[in-house]
C-alpha cells in the first residue's frame, strides 16, 4: 500500500476474539474450529479472551494443545492469566507476529468480582513502534466503570511516557471484550475522548450477533478496513464472532 507521497505505508492487522474456552454454540469444545477461525483472520496481532492455557488437548490422534499450534502459526504468545487453578491458567492471551519489545500485566480486578486484567505490549517492526492493550472487562456496570477509568489512566500514562522520548507518542491500539452491549455506551466515553473508535459491530451471540461486546480503539493510525468473522465456522466455534481491523501507519510517528 502506498502513501500519498509515494512511500510505502506500514500495514498492521489486528483482531479480538473471545474463544469461550474453545466451546462453540453446540456446546462442544473443538480447538480445530478455533484454529480455523484464527488462520482465516491471519492478522499480525490477535487478542484472545477466555483462554485456558495450557489448553486442553483435542484427541491425540488429531491435534496438539492450542498454544504450540498458535506458535507454529508464527505468533509470539503473551499470557495474561486472571485465574489460576492447578496447572491451568485462564484469562487473556495476546499473540503477535511483530516482535514484542516490552510487556506488562496490569490488574484491573474489582473486589468481590471475577479477576480481570490488561495486557500491555510494545511492538516494533521495521522501525515502526506500536503499543497494544488487550483486555476483558467485567459484567457489572459499576465494575466496568472502575475498569474503564483505569484504562483511561493507562492511556494517559502511555502518552506521557512516550512523549518524554519523542515529539509524539507511538500509535496505540486498545482492543478486547468490553462487555458493553450498546454501540455508543456512555460508559466508554472516557476511552472515546482519548482514542478514535473502530465502528462498533455486533459480535455476540455468534450465530445471530446482536450485541457489540467486542471493541477496538486506536490513535496514531489510519483505519483502512474492519469487520467481523464470517462463514459457518465463525458462527459455531465460540459464542462470539471475532472483530478485526486493518490499519495504516504513514510514518514512525503514526502521522
């Protein structure tokens, strides 16, 4: 893709997908379907929610566990577990084909509610830096209000920290399952004040999407395209459809 000045634009493709522990609309756990959806998305960066790691293997004659197969697709995994039980972890997982230069896990938990977290990562490819924040917010209105305020604070810190070393902060993408059903929920206003928004699209329930639970926000990038996963596998692999977007950064500073 070329810029208006004739230079080569850097393209970044991202997606968010709540995989519901691999359990589809037919109540079967089938990692092959999840992997098929991920392969069809073929994005540079992928934020997964409701992930069990190490994922329960499918029958030994057909597949290996989920995480090694994602690594085989060229992704570097960044685990963000929020629940730990024995040898299994449950929570968020960020996958990147861009090298991960820095990483941080932020606790977004509210007392008395299910633990929640945020994965922060700084990626770099061919001199282009991009920040990615991936999360899964809670079910309660008051809980989400607190978590959105914390996200807004992290965005401000990202910008202030980056500005100490450069005139403009590097591009930033915030994505995940925000559990806000209304496309223009007032509860997300603190994020919309700080970042541009990828148009909300219904992703839940997967068979007949009605609610826009999964969202993306960004800055320092140009949105080129966006949508949800299509096809029969996306309708049945999980209880959510994946949300994807493709961005263009016109310079190292995202202008």
